[in-house]
C-alpha cells in the first residue's frame, strides 16, 4: 500500500460530536452483533438496574426487568440486589405498640434498602399521594397519547421529566421499552438511546447525574473500523475537511513558512490532501509545520499517542518532497496555553477548530470560560485564517426539555441519513451508531453542569463569540462550494448544501446539520 493510500485509510475518530467518548470512570464497551437485538443487552446504563419506583407489595415482584435501550430481560438474579421490594413482611404480634411496630418496619426497610431508605420511601409516598388526587384531565391527557407514536411518547416522557412528574415518567418508560429497538427504524434506534438518557437522568434524581454506559469498550482497531464506516457512509467529516482546507489553502497562498495548529488532530487525515496540494505548488512547496492537539481519549482511539500521527505525516511529506515539522501537544483544549503552540516569527499561521470548540466549557459552566479564552488566545497569535466546523444545533444553555426536543430533531436527521447510506442489514451498523453516536446523545440528555460536555451552539452564537474576540469573517470561496457539491453528488440526493454570506451549511432535507466558516 502506498503512503497516500495508507493515509487515506486513517479516518477521524475523535471529533466527539459524532464519536465515541470515554468517561472518567473508564467504563467498558464492546461491539455487538445486529442479530436478534431483543436477546442482547446493548448500551445498558448503570441506572437501568435501579428500581424506578419503590413500591411496597405483599407478593414477590416479577422476575424480569428490562434494559432501557432494547427492552431485553435481565434475570432475577442479576437485578435482585437492586430490586429489594417485594418480599412479604410477616408481623408476629399485632398487639405490639404501633410506634414500636413502625420503628421495626423502618429498621427492616433500612436493612433492605440501605441508609437512604427514608428518602426513597418518603419520595414514593409523596409521589403516590399526589397522584391519588391527580386531576382526571391530566390522566386523560397522558392516556390519549396516540398509540404507537414513539416520537410523541418520547416527548411526553421528557416533558414529565422536566416537570418532575416521576410517576408519569415511570409509566411512560414502561410504555417506551417495547417500542424502541437498536435494529429498527431510525426513530426506534434513536429512541433506544434517548430512553437510555432519560433512564440515566431519572435514576440520578438531580445529583451525580452522569451514569456511564456499561458496555465493553471496543479495541482501538474496532473503533477505528466503526469510524471508517461512518466516514465513508456519510459526508460530515469530508465536508469539514474540504471546506476548512479550501480556506487554509487560499489564505496561505504564496507563503514560504506555513504553520497549522489543529485543535483536534485525530488521525491527521485532514492534512493528507493539503500536503499533497502544497507539494504541487508552482515554484515549489513551502516549509510546513503542524501542531497537533489531542487528549487521552484520542490517543486510545488511535491506539497510540500523537507521535504515531507525526510519523505518518512526516513519511507522507517526505514522499512529496515537502519540508515538514511536527509539534505534539498531548492535552485537552482547556489546558492549552501560548507556550504549547511553538509559534515562531515569520510563520504564516492557520488554526483549525474541527467539531471541537463545543466541548469547551463556556461562561455558563465555568468562570474560566475556555471557549472564549481559546478564541482570544488564538487572536493574539495573529493568524492568517481560523477555520471552524460545528454541528448546527442548540444544546448548550437550553433547559432540559427544549434541549431534548432539539436533540430529537437533530439526531432524527442523522439516523435517517445513516439509514439511507448504510444498509439496515449491515453487520456493523449497530456498533457504528452505538460507539459513534449513542454516548453523545446520552450525555446531552442525562447530564448537567461540567459533566455535560456536548454543548452545541448555532452559527449565530459562534459568530458573536468570534466577533467579540476581534475576528472578522473570511468568506469561503465559490470553488470550495463547488467542490463540496460535487462530493455530495456521490451520496444521497437528500443532502443539501447552502451558502449564506460565505458560510456553508450542510443539511439533510430541510434540517441544517453542520456549518463551516472561516475568520481572520
């Protein structure tokens, strides 16, 4: 395999809006065969095993519980430790002092449920009492959700969650479980992961919300394979690379010393075509330096550190007779300071933010506001061009319910686009969606505060941030637009490309999915 072919095989795997995201607790995930999903447990949350409502019963409960994503049964042995209600309590002497009897029952509950039993039981009693007096109209409203309308049941469940109407939440979750499927229609597959997020959010009840998916983590080679499938099936990454590279090539035309700072290096795939284009420049190629920034999540997905990417790009540059230097900055974007970027006088600087800035906490999360801090830092470097590609979605500061509706709408388009270009019977499709999309969805729905790292903003907000940092728009050229239109012709006709004031929007039907823009 030639160097170019080898480089093109490496694909982005850590642009985390469409990617696998490792959690702080090193939870494990694994690939799953698509056959018979009802018998497999796909993305089971730790929270899925917690009893959703604690009820006092006089007879043992059913021995079957369900995974929130697939509705698959767990054995009683697996769930018994969490489902502690149901064993009949025998009282030997009914003439005991009622106060003593109540204390003894409370001791039994404490032994069975742990030290938090008071809160659990009181929470249930309050909820149960409130629903005994529930207005008939409210029950009618719940019961009149169109039968079989998965989208409306998901929305109703999220609304009840936002209103902290947990009695209704639990009832709707039981309705949802048999309706979702990781191997079904696009809305059924998306519904499985939205339900995972709702279960995680409910189980946490406002404290320690994050619950990691308890799936076996794929090997780096498997994850790379899943990302390669997604890379080929959908044009999202290619759209990002082609539009950004077009702006960078235009801005650095005629420069002899080129320095590119990539804030999400991944496999370095984006720079293969640019190095080749610079090699063909009339009068000879410039000196090229690439500073690659990436964290440990990316290192795992690559199967190694940044030095691997540096070696690949160095070999490619050597084969093209391009003088090349690689500077590695193995850290999160939140940690980046000026001294890590190795900028030298005389270099023509380009900075690339590919599906990355939305992971930086802003003023709504941290007083450090790394999102705006990075933009000010980059502006102080006086770059020739800064490229930004982001999802066109509004999930940053939106309250839970509007955020749920936005996620439902956005990812419905994503799953529909995958369904058209990646056959339903594709043996790895479930793993692609699970490892490249599911955790992002669960993070948006289940998490708050610093634990929620998926925080997308619309272009209008990004524009305001760049303008406040002192940047001016750098319109993308019509040549870039034409090149991407040619790319989309090889995909489904449902993809759309729109240019507004030098900004490109990639969409599915009438829903914008990604935006690409440049600044200086």
